[in-house]
C-alpha cells in the first residue's frame, strides 16, 4: 500500500513538507508501540535520511526503540558522524550491524531461480539474511529510510536492498554483489528491474511478508546552481513505493550525453569517501559515459584505505583491479576469494577492463599502493591546483589553457552515460 506520494523533476520539498508528508503516512499506519528505524550510514549523508529519522523520532517519541544504520560491509559510524547526520536523535538508540555475526536466515532463494534471472551468470542458492534485530526484535513497525538513486550492484538503490544487503549477512551480501558483477554492471545501472532486484523481491515475497516493514524513499537532485533539492518523497509497504521513486530518480539522477567523454574529473568529498570501496563510485557512475581511450581523474583527499573491512582491504591489495577475466580466474583458483565474493565483485566493478585510464589522486595512500592495485597515480596537490574543485562547475569546463574536461562534484548523486551505450528498459 502507498501511504504518501509526492514528487516531480522540479519539486523542491522543504523540511516542513517532508515532516508533514511523513506524518501523514505514519498517521495512516496508526499507533505503534515499538519501532525500529533503518536508515543508511554516513556514506548516504545527502539522502535526507538523517533528517527523516529525526522526524520519526519526534513523531514516535519513546516508542522509537532502536536505530540500526544499514551498514552492509561498511565500518560502523563514529559518534561524530551520528551526531552530524542524526542531529537530535539520542545516541543511545543506535545499534551497530555486524554482517558476520548476529544474522538470521529467513530462507533460501532457489538456485534455479538465480540461474534463470541472471541468464546463467550465477548458479547457487541465495540466502535471505537479515540482522537478528530485524527478525527478532519484537518491533511492530520497521521503518526503512533511504534514497533511491542509480546503483552499481542492484541497478537502483534502496527498497528491500536496505534490508537484505544493508542489514544482511556475509553470504547474502557476497553473493548478491557477485551476481551483479557476473551479469554485468553496465547492463543494470539505472534500471529498476535487474537480476539482483528480482532475487531480493523473491526473498521479500516468500520470506519477509511477516515483517512490518514500511519504506520511506527520497529522490534527491541538484538545481542548476548545484544546490541539493529533495525532488520526491514516497512512503509505502510494497513495490509501488520503489517503482515510483525509481522512475523519478531516472529522470533526476541520470544525465544522458550525446557523445562519450574523453576526460572526466571527479571530486570525492573527504568526509564521505575514505576508501576505494566507496570512492570507486567515481568509476561505476561514469563508466558508461567514458570514451574508449579516455581518462578518469579522481581527486580523493580523504582516501586512506581500499576496503572498509580489514579483510576486504587485504584482498583488494593482493588481487587488485585487474579486470573481469583475471578476477574470475583468481576466484576459481583461490578459496579466500570464493569465500568473499563481494570483494571479487568489487574488483570487477572497479576495473575499466582496459577501456579507459583511471588516475587516482589520494590524500593518504602512496604511489606504490595505488599502482599496486592497478590504478594510475597522480599527485593530489598538483592535480588539485590544475583541477580546482572550488573553481569548477558540474558538467563541461574549459581551463585557461583551453583543455576541456567534464567535472563531477559528487558521483554518489547520479549516473552518467553516453546515449549509444545505454537503454533504460533493456535487461539483456
């Protein structure tokens, strides 16, 4: 059922309108005694989920018992991040999701279904795992809050991904990432109907109908001056809420280009992007726009590690971003990758497959470390002087010496593609 729906490519929803829209939806649900809120973590700061969590806290008061950020494999939020993103929500309400422990399996998606929807790219059962707090917390409402935006693993982020991946377990996260990588991320990004989404939908329909989950979806875009605006708010408990938000996100967050881009410069906010695990969004979201033989330059002042998780960091350093054939061969030959398929998927996602150059300009990693995983290296201060984020605007820029570049200030907010490389309705 859809409890609230408002959005368009030109909407600018104010904080007051978000509050009233959420309240109208919650009024329709009726009184609740024990509420769990599942927002994203700090890597989705601009989603407005922090503000909406505060509004939910104001609405429910003592009935809001737990806040469980959907970390997936990310590191736990710091107290400072919680205070900044969820201002006014008591710190004692926050719980930490551990994807390796405290997990409950609700059921298995059959291997035959996985094989069918992935076109044979994967052939294994997929476990529908959620945090024990989600399965056994005794809540009479689970409020899943987040932004719908193009995503490299599932096509469009959020809806039941926030549950089965954001609060999921090691095997489920690993396998979902691998399905997407093996099927091909460029066949999925920006699409609501993908193999991974179908697997998650199967799990939701067959194993999670008893959970009192209501989804709160935002769509966030930029005005011409670069300011962030909330374009849509959708609240509901079935696929309609996701479909509406995904349709709007495709209009708001997707920039279709008439020609491939020969040189792209992406800036990674140091407060958000400290690892290539997250920072490679600069690659994921631009790869369909990049010209063959082009160069992607990533200004990454906060970059200090490769993986958010220590073991994944080790695997990235060991195997590197070497492309699909090399990664699949490494998976076949090494049990440690077979047991950590999300890392293998990430290595595939982070490679240009030799089609264009990727130059990282890190704040805290050395040249040997960057080149050791297969990227090019450039000096951050020197590149920042040439491509100064304070002087560039999103889109095309012409430098004083005549060089033309395409600049992106935050890759997490959109998807860019050359028209000849993308069909929104295609699944194969």
